[in-house]
């Protein structure tokens, strides 16, 4: 079974600085997807960024980028120029690449609570 | 925009009550999921469904059941609520191979 581990329960950063959230995962599959979700106090889960395992290039979305190390099974999220609105719980998640019904679920890490200090 | 609607934002129930949590999606998604969110544990999958009347157990199905009679609606049932089922419950839906869309969650307290 796949597992996802986030070893940082809480992180804080000064506004406008850069912060990196860590995530490691375990799988025997070669085809999979990795995600970072953000959950602000509104509780609405928002997809931040997605990485396909077959792509060597790291995904980026504006101020958000990932460092995907496939051999090390590591998938960290970097937030540049942190803003107050980035304060939230961040979850790392894994999904199999198999397009069969039972493989469509997301497996989540424990979450990291990010605080932005003004 | 896809909308996933959970019927209650907050719910308070008594031990032993039968509890229904309802989830409706408006985009004809095949897949629907129920997750439970607890501090320090992240989101854990309770059940999911990939078609009407089809369901599969997730990682923590004990004490729960589900119903999917119509494609747009996926219900989570607590047959006899217990205090250890106090938690945040999140519903999600997706097309096959596509990203998940989440509801806003139901915070359930069992007293």
C-alpha cells in the first residue's frame, strides 16, 4: 500500500520570504501523480499543484513550485514571496496512475500547518 | 465550476444515534469519496464509489456504511454514532483520472 509522510506538523515564515514544505512517499508503482492541496480556515480544499511521475521537469504554478526527486521518493513544495493568504494547512497526496476504479483514490499525508508572520 | 455540496457544515449528535451525512455533486462525476480528517492524521479514506450502487471500502470503513442510489448523491451513514467518530468529514468527487473536487466539510460532534 502507498503511504505519504509529512514530517513537519507546523511551519512558519515571514511574509515575503520563501518556505519549503517536505513530503516523502512510498510506492512500488512507476506511474503515479503527486499533489499539494491547501486547506484555509474556510475548510475548502484547493489544489495547489500537481506532478506527473513520468515528467522529469518540476511543476510550477506562479509562486508555488515543487522539487520532485523520484529516486528519493521526495516531493517538497516551495512557496516564494509568502503572502498572508498562504496561511493554511497543506496536504501532500498520492494517486496511482492506473485508470481503474479502485486506483482513483488519493492517499494523503498528515498535513503541515503554515503560519505567515507579518 | 464543479460544485460538491455537503448538507451540513456542523452537526451535533448523541451516542447511539443513526447519522446521515449527505453529499451531492453537480458535474456527472463517476467517482465519489468520503474522507475523515483528524489533526495529526491527515485525511483518511472511509469509502468510495465509482458508479451507482457500487462501493469499495477505504482504509477505515469500520462503523460506517454508504449509499449511492443516484449518480450525483453519495451518503455516509453512521449506524450507531460513537464519540470516537467525532471528526471532520469531507466528501469529494472526480471523473476517472482527473482531479478531485471537495465539499466544504461537515464537522460532526458526537456527545
